[in-house]
């Protein structure tokens, strides 16, 4: 749900990922609760295979999560490679 963008934290001088959800014209209460639950769940996970959650909030009807930016293959490329390994 939402879009993910690469960004730079100008205060802490690090690359981050921003997950955004625009609430314009959407059932705001339900999505806002779901997004908050996702933030709470993500903040409790500490694992090398899971991006860390740094912050969350809302600005101009856009909910956001600030997360660890993880460099790597795009999801579709990873899935294709995993499928080809299983098939081989």
C-alpha cells in the first residue's frame, strides 16, 4: 500500500526510504489505522532481513514512514531469479 521513495535525511545525513500514502479522497480513518498498525509492527521487528523503521507521521494528508534504505535488487528481479532457481 502506498509508494516508496529514496530520500536523504538532512539532519542525520543518511539515505532513507520514505513510504507514502496519500489520504486524499480515501476512507481516511480505516487506512490511517492500518498504516499506524504497520508502523507499530515494523518498529518492533529487529532482524537483519527487515528494514528498520525510523519515524512515522502525517503531513498535508500524506501518511509517511521513514525507513532504512536497503540497496539491492528490485522485487520483481528477485522473484524472477528465485523462480528460476527453483525451476532449475
